[in-house]
């Protein structure tokens, strides 16, 4: 049986202060970028049938952990 792996987007300026961004398209902070890059070694060696992301750039950027 397969696995479902859920990952929340990295930090934004609003998430740092506890604000909910909702549909506001905020970029990742440098800390958020570092967290996204840190996914690569943790997920290395796994095969993915698909990767899905919500439309905001923060989510898409986090889903680009391989690059």
C-alpha cells in the first residue's frame, strides 16, 4: 500500500506573527526557503506518483523541494 505525505508550506512573514494568510499570496521568508530546501534529504530515495500543491506561491515553492 502507498503512503500519503502531507507537508505544510514554509514560513511567511504572516505565519511568523501568527496571522492567517488565507488567499493572500505571500512569499516564503528565508527561514521558509531553508525549511523547503531541508525537505530534499528527508524525502530522498522516495518515489512519488504525484505531487500536488495549492496555488499560492508559498505552497508551490515548498513543493519544489527537489530544486
